[in-house]
C-alpha cells in the first residue's frame, strides 16, 4: 500500500478570478485558473489528486473547489480580464497573488502538473516538485509569461528564463502555438518531450527522434478558455497509465475538445472517453 501522503496526481498552480468581457457591455465573473480546469478533469475521472495553490483573502470560490488554496492575509487573488469582443482573446492581469513556495509541496505524486498562470510557480518550487514526482508535466505559460506596464500578458523566450536550465527535469513541456514561437523547438525536443497544441487541428508531439501529429476532435467551439489546462490533465492521465505518447495525446485532445464547448470551468463527461482509457 502506498503511503497516505502519496497521490496519483499533484496539481501545482493557482485558482483565479476570471472577468470575461463579452459584446454589448456584458461581463461575467467566474472561477478560473489552471487548478480549477484541471481539477474538473480529475474529478470527472475520479482520480486521486492534491492541489498546491495560493490565493488572497478575497478568494470567493472556496465552496466550489475540493482542495482550497492557501490563503495569504492582506493579499489578492490573481484576476484575469479576458476581452472576448475582438477576433482574438486579449488577456490582462488586474491582480496577482503571492507565489507558490517549495514548502507548499507537501505530498509525493506519480505525476505532477506545474501549471502556473501568472508566474506563481517559482524555479525553486518547480525543483521541489521534480524531486517529489515521478513525472512532471509543465505548461509553458507558467514559464514564459510576463506582464507589461498595462498588465497585458506577454511571452518571453524560454532561454531568457531560469526555467531553461530545468528542461531535463520535465517529462513533458506543453505549449500553445503562440507560446511555441518563444521556444527553440529543435533545442527543446532534444532535452524533453514537447507537445504543441493546435486548437481544432489537435497537437504535435516532438521527441528527440520523432514527430507525431495527432488530429483533434471536431466540436463546436464556444469558449477556448481552459482548453489547454484540460488537455494537460488528459495527457497526465495517459502518463499515469504508462500509455504511449500518441495515446496520451489522443486522451488530451478529447478533454481539450470537451472544454471548448462550454463557458467557464466545464462539466466533463467521462463516458465520451473510450472505455479502455477511463
């Protein structure tokens, strides 16, 4: 029997406040953040997991999450303002939480997901995660994102961050096509597995000696928010089963597709995943 402090999956990333601006002046407040979207997948699949997250004393969604964040008095919860009125989504950060510290990592895990959204996963925290998990999947957004003076979300080159030296500690690095522009793909794939998500076109898995293009699942997209998080959770479930990378990507595409059919943290249907993968 495994020790009580060991989990199948450890999620390291924050819950957030999301403010969605739609057309005609309509606004929606909702729970957001990678921890929320990934937890939706893990709950749907009835997995054993833990969450390491931090929020401010203004966090308003503690009743909606299974594993509440560590609350830091006198601080605010990270808030994203997503402008959905244009052709492309524009993100601003209007508040930023305290970081997740190494001492917040209190359990061992078979698979850990480092899924920062606004720089909350520090290099030293990622190092602690890699010491306590068999496999680590990292989302490039947590490694590359920076903010300009107006709070707009931008990406810096991976080589210009302290995370570049830690690639060998990752089993998988996941990036969107936009984030992949900040990566030297050939250099990264020699050091770890790189998975680039391509929206409705699926994803591409790069290893040191192969490229796998895995097609997406056709759906009617309503809101792409959180799709990458659900994709990452699906990939982690595949690794938990020790499945081949291509099969992990198929599962990931399935959960990412379900996410875009709903606004906000989705209600996922495990029955839509092939029975042999549940």
